[in-house]
C-alpha cells in the first residue's frame, strides 16, 4: 500500500487518545524515547528480536517498556499492525527501524507513525537531499562528477554506507584509483576542512510562539511552526579522529594506513554563540523547503538533524540531513546546554511525546502523524 492511501484518519478516529501507547524498536535512541514517553504519562511498548535484548533494559528501569513485543524478525512487524493499532500505538521511528524494515516496508507499515514518512523519498537519496537543502539556502560541499577532475582533498562516499563505513579521502586521481571500489555506487565530494557540528533540531508545527519558521514558495508569508535546538553533538569516528597522532598522512600511507570514518560514538558540543543565528537559519530553511517538496506531504515534522562543517571563514557547509531522531541526540538524554534553558532535563525523546500530548490536547494529532 502506498503511503498516500494509508487511512491514517480512520485509524486515529478509532483510537482512545486517553490510552495511547508509545512504541519503539529497542535500539538506536529508544532509551530516551521510552523514558520521555513515560515522563509524559504514556504507556510504552518495546519491540525487539529475541529475548536477549530485553535484559539490557532492566538496567534502566526508568525506560523499561511497560510491554514487549518480541519478534523473530523485524519484518514480522508488518503482520502486527492490527495488534498495535488495537493498543492505540503511535510508533516513533528512528534510523534502526527504517534500516531493519527497509524504506518500502517502513512506508507501508499500517500503524500511525510520528512525523512524516513521505519525507523519506527526499532524505533517502543524496541528489534529492541536495535539491531540498540547497532550495532551503543551505550551502553543501561541491560534488566532483569526474574523478579525473580531483584537484584537492575529496571524500568518496558509497551509497547506503551508513555510519561512514568504507569512505575514504583522496588528494588526487591516483589516490582515488588506488582506493576506490568500482563495483559500488559512489559520490565524490569536496572535503570541507573545518569543525563538525551535528545539530539536533525539533520542529513542532502546532505552537505559534518561539522561533517561528517563515514559509517559502506556496507558504510565503506564513509562520509554519516553532523551531527548537535540542542539542549539538559531534561524532566519534574511527580512525580519522586519532590519525593525527601517528604522523603525517604521507607517513601513514607509507605504512599502508588510510583514514576511515566509522561512527563509534558521540560527544556533546556547543557552538560559538555568535554562530547560532546562522545555524537557526539553516534549520529554518531546511524546514521551510521541506514543505515545498513534491510528494513531500506535510514536510518535516519533529526531530531532525543537520550535519555541518564550519570552516575557518566561519561559513557553514551542510553535508547531510536526517529527517528523524538521530542517535547523536543520545548525548542529551538528560538534557543539553540548549534544551535545559527552556526546560531542565528534557531530551529529544521526551520532546516527541510532549508534541504528541499537546497535539492530542488541541485535537490536532493527525497533523504530527503519518
Ligand atoms: P549517516 O547516514 O549515518 O549520517 P553517512 O554514511 O551518510 O552517515 P556522512 O554523514 O555523509 O555518512 O559522512 C560520514 C562522515 O564523513 C562525517 O561524519 C564526516 O566526518 C565526514 N564527512 C562527510 N562529508 C564530508 C565532507 N564533505 N567534508 C569533510 N568530511 C566529511
């Protein structure tokens, strides 16, 4: 079933909104989602494969789900849609859910899901992300179409290589040829030298106060909703982060070593405060442009992340957008220097449940689901 024909309003009409259950696949950012849902007074349900995974959650009673759905395979979730709807479930999507189901099944899952699943069409391809982000005023690293044109540092990225695995840096065509796997689909991007910041924003279409996103195109002169900065992180990447300790790139290459970009964890970051207005402009542009994407439906709703590099000219380049909660927000499970200003201790996971709770109170739940 295509997303466009999902009878969301019929499902939600039959829901008892005083007994909503927040469900999540037990992985990725589920601790904060489950903990946050409980803080907002919702019942919770964890989904996992095999019994083993459950044990870890007993170490975190504050996040332990009220109920578990244990499957043999994540794809079985498709057969449990009715079971979940009978429990008034709202599914909170994250990267692992999308990866385990695959984009197609995720879009076909017949359970009300927080955020906008249609945006996946735009988020899932580098070319479409570029059209989206550039139309929102975000400057992105240049793309080099012909490897022979490499005349400075570039990063070569493989399609679908989640978490940076297999990426490599090349200074010239020779480097490129030596390292590339021509069997794989790849993109060559200008290597932007600077400092990385991953912004965890939250866009809530319901409130009319705070930092309001101004619409563009068909939504010009409209305030679309409130943009919040929940936290900032930076990824720990093996081995590039520690490479400099071993000598110059040339020495390392002589030893047969190449920098790699495999994500192993995250650390919290704060941005030079005078750069925050620019960061908000990027977030605002990404949200406003998302509302104009063909087939993009309601645009971006809820948590999203802009992955950026700030150069020594204090200019931002955005190299990726994630249109749902990212694992980097786990640095702020107990709040961040930014979210704490507005409400001490609030995580992105709790912010999701808050958004659902307020939408129910205002009888606008359909606007934040797909
Ligand atoms: P994910 O989907 O998990 O976010 P990914 O596999 O799509 O990751 P990217 O986020 O695009 O990978 O890049 C992985 C890492 O490579 C980044 O975290 C960053 O350190 C580095 N990187 C990516 N693009 C650039 C660039 N243009 N210049 C410099 N470094 C880059």
